[in-house]
C-alpha cells in the first residue's frame, strides 16, 4: 500500500510540475514577444479578430512563421488574444513541434 501511495504521489508531483512549466513557458514567450513587437514591430499590426471557427493550427501554417521571426511574434500575440489561448498554444506546439522549437529559439536570440 505504501509503495503504491508513493508512486501515485510522485506521479502527481511530476504532472503538476510539467503543467506549471508549460504555463510558465507560455507566459515568458508572450512577454518576450510583446517586448520584441514593441521594439521591432512598428508598422506591423496584430489582427484583433477572434472568429470562433478560426483554427489556430491553420493560422500558424498560413502565417508562414518559418520565413521571418516577426511573423511568429505576431502569431503569438494573436494567439494570446484567443479564448483558451494556453490550451491552443499546447496544441499547436505539439502538432508543429520542430518548427515551433526553431521559432522559439529565434525569438530568444533577439
């Protein structure tokens, strides 16, 4: 009984830790993108529309974030405005992980 309780508790701690890390990553990415946009984004607008049927994965693909890091910055600022943005962030990151990782790396290099 004690062994299974310890295992359960360790899994709980691990899951909570991962969730907190993901949330913290999202918050830091949003903050960094806001600073980059303030510094380099003059003349670039972030769409403020939030259609309910807009698929964040389609928007990610249509934005062609691989062409320019500012496209990724604008995408993040757009995504941040969406309902359930954190959940959508996790989904897009999972679906386009390699490209997402490259874009985040470029953001942190600015």
